[in-house]
C-alpha cells in the first residue's frame, strides 16, 4: 500500500477482535461509574488552544511539545486536539453553569492526542476514561475516587497494581518549599552537575529527580515539602490516608510524585504496575482546586483522575481477561432456481422475524452455491445455519442445521422457527455454558 494510505504513526486502528474487547471493557466501566453516581459528559475533541495553555500550564511537557495544534484555515482560529480531558470538562461545566445546584460527579471517555515518541503503551492517539468530581472540597471525595479505582481493578480481575500517594500542598506552601530548595542547592552549588545548575532557578524540583549518584546525598538532605505544609493541608492528607486505611487499601507515600500538569494541589496519586514494562502508570489523578478559577470561573474545588485505556487493556489481557464470545446466532443460507427470488424473499422475511425475536442473524449476501454459502456459515461462528431453498420456500419451511453441536438438521415451519431456535439454544447453553 502506498505510504500515504497508512494510519499516522502512533495512531492505531482497533480491529474487530480487539474492538469487541474494548466494548466489553467499556461496559464494565460504565456500570462501575454508575455505581458511584457519576454521570456521563461528552466534550469536543478539538478545543481552542488557549484553553490548554491556561489549564495545563505553559511550562509542561504537554503544552511545550506534545500538542497537536493548528490554525483553522477557514477562520484563522488556533485549535488543538485535546491532549487530556480535564480542561475541556471544566470548560463545559463553566460554560453551562453545571455547578449552579451543587457539586457534580462526571465522567467521559475517548481519544486524546499527544505528539510523543510512540512505543509500547505510549501512543499519539490514546484513550482515557476520565473521572471528575467538581465542587467537593473535603478529603472524602479524594478517598472515594481512589477506592473506586480499587473496585474497578477488582471487577476486571487485575492484580499487581499498587497505589502511590502524595500531597502537593497549596501553591504558597510549594512556593516556600521552592525557595528553601533553591537556597539548599545554592549552598551546595559546587556539588551540582551541569543539568542541576541549569535547573536551579527554573525548576529546582526537577533536581530531586536526578539519577546522578554523586548528587544523591544533597538530594536526600534537601528540604521536604511536607515540612512546609500548613495545618489544613496536613489535615486533608491525613483525612485521605485514614479513609484508605479504613478501606484496607494499601499505599506508599512517594514524596517525588508530582504529576506533569500544573493544576494539581493537595492529593495526587498514581496506580502503577510492574507488569507493563516502562509504561507502568495505568491511572493518575488528584485534586485541582485552583483550575476553575484559573479559567475564569467561580472558584470551586475539584478532584479527578484519568486511566489509560490501552495500558489497562494490555494488563487485562496479560492477566487473563478474556473476550466473551460475541456471536451470531444464525447464518441464513438461501438459494433457488433461476434468480432464486422466492428463496431470497423468504430469507429476508425469516431474518427480520428472527431479529424481532432478539436473535443475531447474518443473512448471506452475494449469492453463490449452497456449498460456498455453507462454508461462510461455518466460518461465521454462528450457532445455527438456517437454510432456505426452493423446496423450503414452497412449503413455508426452513432447514435448521446446528453448526456447533452434533445434533441432526431438521425442517421447521417458518412460524415456529424462533421458538425452536430458542429451545435448542437453551439446551445448548445448558450443556456448554452460555455463549
Ligand atoms: P506518562 O508519565 O506516562 O507520560 P502522564 O503523566 O503524561 O503519563 P496523564 O496526563 O496523567 O499521563 O494521563 C493519565 C493516564 O493516561 C496515564 O497514567 C496513562 O495511563 C495514560 N497515558 C498518558 N499518555 C499516554 C500515551 N501517550 N499513550 C497511552 N496512554 C497514555
Ligand atoms: Mg506524558
């Protein structure tokens, strides 16, 4: 195929076998969210570029180098394919004044776009399920969101995902910590490597991530954010932890967990697995109390998280998640003399009649011999073939042939077909388990 007719690198087709697994996953997700009172919201895939610059922050990986931004050639507007969902969700909540009658629990899913280097678990179009609770201030909602994640892992049968937790305090507290960090590293400037020297004033937090063994000691001794938190921040963090402990959810406090987006404060968390190699974070989130005001709305606290669907599905499959067969009940074979019109007309009527009764039917289209049609029927995975020839058509009957069991084929009157199939399916499921 010519190069121009390939999908864009890092943007994947999800073919039917996989797409059915996705749908199954989405169904589990939908009922899980319903169980916690979250309601769906759907936002556009494209938003004005300034929304993301203002929400995510200009000195973040996403805004600096990962956004698909372009100029609308018709009106010159600057647009961006959404790299994440929180900004658009908050924009929608503000635009439609959704918080007018109290807090809201909302969720969405769909593709997100980031211009990253594609690799396993990291794509340029990837999918998230995003969960946002808006208008809630206390640690209870943070804890509930974390607990609900645990329930989803349980619902999916996922093991080996651990919870990392941290608090970022409030902006002023981070500012004081930052000043203390700079002072600390300035005192030990001689021991800083070139990278750290460069970051000292721009982003001293990043020095804490240094892997340079020669710097580990001064990194270890650097001031800790927790020591700069005020009473309220500490209480909030303690509140989250107490609820998690009570729910029996183990966690590790990771002081280096800072998240890549600017808008977080207080609680941040990530769910991480070792089973996926380098791309092990399957879910990440936290509190973003300042975002709504930052976007010009009436201040309201909020808390949310997003899951990477590709990573979760990879984990699900690696840990035995299986597609429940999504089958066709009946493959309808029909052929008659001449144009085969009588048989064909009956076939259409029979197919629609079966669908009226809730059966999934593939009607053979495209003609061909009985033999070739039966081959298709076998390959379709259907439970039964229903066969209509001139003889059947004349008698208002069909031939019902089991494809997955060894039973005999038999003639059945058209008006009894749905009932007979129902009985046979019931017997079949009784012996073989559900389809
Ligand atoms: P990472 O550190 O892996 O780049 P991130 O901090 O950029 O992740 P978030 O913006 O918090 O990720 O997005 C939430 C989740 O979405 C991630 O934990 C991950 O599961 C998933 N995710 C993020 N970027 C990608 C991507 N490019 N491809 C696939 N999944 C992704
Ligand atoms: Mg990233």
